């Protein structure tokens, strides 16, 4: 170990003293660079930024994001305009921006969308390495989604946890203490809830989060998969057909209208009392807990969260939406954009944002597991560790343009919806999904 001399100490103290006397902007930039000399960027003069992100489901998320952005502008003088779009609209807008070479500097999008146009994105490796070193490292799932060929092409914001959300009293009235951990028990619970007039409801429309999340679990837990380890499309398999036959039994237990549900619909149905179990983030509980309506306050105390059951796979096969920031090469102010991202991911901003949104987005960096939001309310804790062990939508091959395109085309979701509703037989639905996916996976 090298010896630290008095001269070295005085030098260090001099840096800190100078930074403290300098403007606030100089302070946070100086500290970041001191922590990792390889990460040094200087914002462009006269920089202005546009950021596009998805519309919030938790009010505190948006409020704190905007407050942190205002704080960034106050420290740097860099004006930042933040726009929000519906979840289903962010992906096509990002694709258009990539293709035409114009649009927001930063787009906070979904899943492996960055892998559709990696050559259009700035390399964020120095920034990602800096943050990873400072905050305990990135979860494996975030690294898989954020990197390509060893480079970070996007900066993961986190995982929007997606668990089963249910009314504990309704499950008990149907004869169950909670959500069964096996597929047979889960189907029996759904049938019993339906018989009691308190049905479940899982989205089968083009819901970016809730729809994609549960249908991937469904196929994977039965042993099915879109592609094998060599990238060959294998969705038309006995395992997939078994999953679709299960979906066909499950669908009649659902509340009406699930074929057209997008991400907001099951929130509304649950809070309106139309359904007693769905899959969602923490937003349903947040809405009930923070409502001024006494009935919703009462509902909040009755809400439980549970993992999906385990099937033939013999392990959890959960899938949840990752959201990550992309910095496009057409940006005139890439350094300013990188500084904005760094600022928003630093603990002084990230921790208050996590708390304000009560953990709606679980952290991408391991150090943030210690945020008190996860233990302040026992109903939050189930969402703290969702990033650990998640499967990605490229399974069992690698993420890339093909996996992103298959996701964007809703192939798996359409397959389950067609079979569950009786529009296609399970075998025919699997065959159609196979042909659609083969257009993208051309090995």
C-alpha cells in the first residue's frame, strides 16, 4: 500500500476547500471526477436538453424527478425540458428518433430497445463504470440489458417490480390463505375467486409491462421459450402448448375486458373493485394508501403482494420491465446529457426519488438496497429484491435486435391472448408465433 504523506493530505484538503468555496456546480463535478479520474466530462456552453420518459403511475415519482431536474438546472444553468408519454408510445417514438436522427437528447425507454439501434447511441461505459464502482455494482439483469459487446449503450434506471397484487380478505373468503406457489393451486384460486364474484384479471392487450410480464412467466414456467441457446426459434413446442392450454383454462376466470387491457386498465379495475387479483407494480397499493377516500384506505390494508407460482421449470421464472436511459448521437450536447444522467443517478437525488415513489422502480445499483423505503412499510419489501435472478426477454439466447423486435411486435403476448380467448387453438397460436419470430431471428 502506498504511503500517504502530509503533503498528499494537504493537497487533498486543498481540493476540498477549493470545491467548497467554488459554485455548487463545480463542487459536484469536482467530486465525481475525484472519485473516478477516468470519468471527466465538461458540459457544452449554452447547452439545453430534452428528456422523454414514460408517464408516471406514482405521483411522487414524477414530482421528485422534476424537482431533481430543477435542482440540476439550478446547479449547472443547463435548461432541461422533460416530456412524458404513455408507456406504449415511448418505444415507437424512440425508434423514430433513432431512424430520423432527431428528437429528445435522452429517452428513457424499455427492455432491450437500445439493442435495436446501438449504433445510434452514445457509449456510456465511463459513466456506468463510475456509478457501478461508487454504488456497489450493477445487478446482472441491468448489465445484460444495458451492455452490448462490452460497452454500455444505455443506463438502467431500474426494474419496475411486477408481482401478483391481491385482496387478502377475498382470497380467504375463497378458501385460501394467500397465493398458492404451484400452478394447480393458482388455477383453483382463480376459479374460486370467480365463483365468489371477485375475479382475477391479467392484461392480454398490448400492455408493455403487465401483459408482457405475466405471459413470459407463463411460458417459461411451463418450460417453453422463444429461442434456444443457439438462437433458433423454438416457441412452437409441447411446453409452449401446455402453457397455452393452461391459459385457456385460466382466461374464463378473468374479469371482462382483459383482451383490450393496457397498462393502466388493471390498476383502475382493481381500485374500482372489478378484480381482486392482478399483476402490477407497487402503484396500486400506493394509490390506495395515499387516497383520501376511506374505502380505498381500507383497501390498502387488505392488499397483499406475492410472487408468481412455480411450474415445471422448478424455479421462479419471473420477467419484469426494465427501464433505461438512452443518449442519442444526434444530441448537440452529449456531455451535458451525461452530466444530467450522472446527477440523477447520484445518491443525493436517487434516494429521495426512490422514497417519493415508494420504490415503484427498484434500484439498478446494489447500494440502494439500503434505502429505508424498502422496510418503512412491510408491503414494500417484496419489491426490493426483484432485480435479483430475473430472466431477460432474450432467453435462452442473447439480447439483440431480434429479441427487441420480437418484444416490440408483441409476439408472445399475442400468442397467449389468441389461445386463451379461443381465437386460435394452442397449437395454431404457437405455430403462428413461430413464423412471426422467425422473421426476426435469421441466424
